[in-house]
């Protein structure tokens, strides 16, 4: 008897995923609860564990395939004897369905490269056999430019009907010269990267986005941190960073300027009387924004612990989907990479995002005298449909005041 491996429930509003990679191949032994396949959703990457011990008898969805919740991923047989009977072979039909243009081609040699996904898609749309096109990529791989070049040279060979071409979401790129094409590498975007690209562009297309700037003197915060960081870490078992101060400063400012913590829903404005702050984290797979919930109810130590935990699990790809949802405002820190100034893009449907930057010593005038101070530029991007200029500037000034005089945070001023 075989045990099915199916796509688990992925979370609210997530209905499909992409097969990232299989950790096992057909015929391998597996142990119950052992990670067996990695799925990429538009929010997180998660592992699916083996539901039983046995032998991976069938892989029904290959790397790169898009699968829906509940879809069959594969099957685990109770013993190796089942595999000998050939139960692993049903995995072949989905591959044939996925790339029909490759079906007539005999099995490639060990060094052959299949056409790139984009090349196969364009070839199929135009009724061409990708296998019959000479490839210019590594090991003879057929690239999109090769297919477009063939279409340009022989447009009458197999013209695609207008109904076929109209919905194809292909951004046509001018073919690169053969000498350049051979040195290019085409890599399919991960689902996470596609989602990041789509959401950022949607935010630009939807919101009336504007950015206002200010600068903050970090002298007091840096002195406070230097004085208490060892004692803080000893007592709370977490490091005292700068992000906790910024989170608490933003919460205080959001309470005074609620429009920055609101969002548009149709013709309504939703003002949120809770403060779930998203903290942008860079990972090797792209930018993710885990959410620290109810920041107004957390002390500085609680905020720092939550940020450290979420950041660590974000880089390890171990965040749950609900930990990336429900944010009301976002903070992003380009300063850790050396950025001096930037205009962050809104994390829709939120109406505000604060950009932190590099702390840099600069000459400033203090009480009529020029002094060298550790300064940081702050940038607040906001949705002008909800937030007026006066509100945006007021918000940023309140953040600046709290950071330049941290006692305000303690006294709730």
C-alpha cells in the first residue's frame, strides 16, 4: 500500500506553490517526518515532511512545477519491492505535458541541456519545435533569444494565431549577439522574487506615493546603548540594538498620527488601533517582512527578542506564513548595507514605511557651534491618498524627537 504526499494547507490567501527541490529521488528510502520536498510560495519557503517511512516510489510533480493545495506530489511505498515493479515511472507523463515541444526529441545525452522555460514557452506559442532550433547557450541550450531569432528570420513558417499571442505574458527581449548570448545565464525567478516584483510595482501603480526626509542625531541613543548594552544582554539574554528604539519611537508617533497606521479599503479608511510593525529582512532568496505584533505592549527587550528571533528564522527560511501577514507599518534599514539615502517603496496596503540609513559623522551646528555628530538620514514614504504632508512631516519629527531624547520613550511623551 502506498502513502500519498500532498501539498499541505499553505495559509490564508495562498492557494499554490512551486516545487523548489526534492531532497530525495525516486527509489530512495525515506523516514517518517523527514523533509522530503521544498515548496516555494509567494510568501515563504517551507518543507514538506514524509508522512510515512518507506521508499519514494513516485515523484508526480517535478522541480519548478506549480502545484495547488491538495495536489499530489508523490507516493511512498511500504518497501523496495514496489519500486522494482516500476511505480516510479508515472512521473514521466507530467513532464511530457509540461513541455510538449520536447516530446518528439529522443532522450538527450548526458551533457545535453533542455531549452530554457521561456524558450520552450515562446516556441510552443509559435508552433515551433524548440528541439529543432540551434541553441547558443551552455552545452547547446536553446535560449529565448534563439527562438526569437528564428521567428524573426522566418516569420511565415508557423505564425501563431492572434488569440494565442494576446494573453501570453512574455516580455520580448531583443536577441543578444551570439558572442554575448553564449556568456549569459538565464535563471527562472523564484516565486518569492516574482511576488516581490509584482507587489512593489503594484504599490507604485496604486498609491500616490511621496517621500519626506529628515535627519536624526544619534548621539543620545548611541550613548545609552553603549552604557547599558552589557547589562541589558546579561539580564534579557538578547542584544540591545538600534531597531528597538526605532520601533518604540514609531509606535509613539503612530499613536499621534493614526493616518500613517491606516489603509484604504474601497471607499473606506481603516484606522488600526493596534501596532503590528513589519521589519524588513534581507535573505538570500529576497526581501521578507516578518511582523512584530502589538509592539505597543512590548518593552524594549521584548521588541529586540522578537526582532532577533524573526530575523534569524527569516534567513533560515523557517518563518510561518502568518508571521508575514497583518503588518500595519514597516521599517526597513538600508544602513546596514551602507545606504546613505533612499526612498523606500510602500508595503501595500500599508500607508507608511520608514527607511533607516547609515550612521555617519557629520559637522552640524549645535547651540551656535559646529560639532561632529553621528547623524542618520530618515525617509518616510507614505500614501498621499491617506496621509497629508503635514501628518507625514509631523510623524517624522516625532520619531526624530524621540530618538534624540530617548527619555521621551520612557516617559511616554
